[in-house]
C-alpha cells in the first residue's frame, strides 16, 4: 500500500515536469514569432475620403458671353445622362434692314447698316479724311444739312419713306429749337441725327476763338437734345466743311465723329430739282460710291428727292445707313443755356399745325 502511494506520487511529479517543459517550449515559440507577425500584419486603414467631385464652376472656366459665342457649340460641358439640356443660345441678330416697301416694288430700301465707334473722333469723307474707306462699290450714304425746315424737311422725309430708305441729318441748333416737331419726325422715321453747330457759324474764321467754337459745337448738340428729348448721335459736320485744327482736336477728345463728304452736291447753288439730280448722279458715276452731301433746307433738294432716289435705284446704287455705337453726352451748362434762350417758353411743344387751324378762307 505504501509502495502504491509512492508510485502514484512519483507519476504525478513526472507528469507535471513533462507538462512544464512542454509549456515552456510553447511560450518560447509564441514569443519568437509574435513581434514579426505584428510588424508584418497590416493595420486596418482608415479610409481617406476621396476628394469631392469639383463643381462645374471650378472645372469649367467661366467665360464672357462674347467668348462663349466664339467657342463651338459642340464644346459645351457634358451633363448627366437624362438631365435637361439648357436652351441653345440664339445666334446674334443683325440690325434690321428694310428689304421691301409696300406700294413701291422699285424702292431703294437699305442694303447695309454700319455702326460707327466714335471714340477718338474719327473723320469720314474723302474730301478731307482718307483713313476710313468703308463703302463698297455702288454704295451710297445720304446726308442732309441745315434743317429742320418747314415744308422742305418733311418733303425729304416723305421721299425717303416712299423708298423705305434712311439718311443721316445734321441739323442746325437754332433750327432745331424753332422746329422741334419736325426734328422729332426725322427721329420717328428712324433716321440718324447728328449736329451742325448752333448757328452755322464758320468756325475757321480768325474772329472765332477756340471758346466760341466750343460753344457753337456744344450748344448745337444741346439744342438737338432739347428738341428731341433725347441725345443725338455723336456725329458732327463743320459748316462750309472748314475744319479748324483746334476744333478737330476738341471733337476727338469728346469722342465725336467728324463727317466731311465724298461729294458735295452744291445744291445750295442750284435752283431747279433736275439740276440737283444731275449734280449727284454725275459725281456718283465718276466716283462709283460715296457719302453725298445735300441740304434738306433747300427747296430744290426737297423737290428733287423723289426723282433722285428713283435714279439711284435705276442705276444700281445701294443705300448704307450710319448708326452710332453710343449717344453724345451733352454738357449740363450748355443744356441750361439752350433752355434760357427760349423766349417765354411754354409747357406745350405741340406743332403749329395742331394749334392753329384754318376754318374759313
């Protein structure tokens, strides 16, 4: 019995010893492999948020409407499938040009409309200025000076209207003040209106100082503004086509274009309508095109207008209308002078024909 107990105890000791050796070996194995295993094991990555998709404003450079028009429509930025497409931009619209005239199948109409940028005071008309040759063969610009004047200016307007064509008028300031209702008719018919000084003074005379010349120019434009209730085009024609250098410089600084002529009809020297027609047509035949100077102040010119326009059409000439890029900015002090020059001004600016009516003769 004693031997049996001792044998059991010995067996337990041996078992424990062997078990301890085994545990020690396993601990060594774990300790020798744990470090590289941790080093080699990739740590769970924290997902880096992907950069947000850039907005169209950041990806597509914003362009001005002008630049956008210059790019091909096919280059529009892509949109998501099924997204509504923006409406296509409308193509630039050309200035309206008269192409038909009711009641007159042989009307001149207007072939072309040109816009003048008056910055720096460009000069036109080959009698004095050679820089800008913008007319094509058989193209004509009709211009009329010295109005508005009763009977004559309305007669010119009627002839132009019958041909659905346009002209440029250079009115005198005083005449504009005397007959604002006629000048308003010129504007209402869609013609271009500039200025021709306040009193038609010859600004090249030695007795005319630079200040007097400035006064004539500015007061003329202010008078046209007063008569129209709106500014004129920054177009100016010197009386007698005499261009004092100081005044030319002043107009350039004011951004007002100067119009001479390619051919002067000299209608103020002519007494008969057919003479006016012959004068204009002969010079046009010689030059082939040009800016024509006439006067809606002259009776013979008013009577010649229908026949002249018919001759222009018959000979294949085409009318070009001038328009200004902007309006002239009048000077407040001259606007006030024009108002003060009105003797006992009244509220009414109705034309005489609507104020005074013949009821018996």
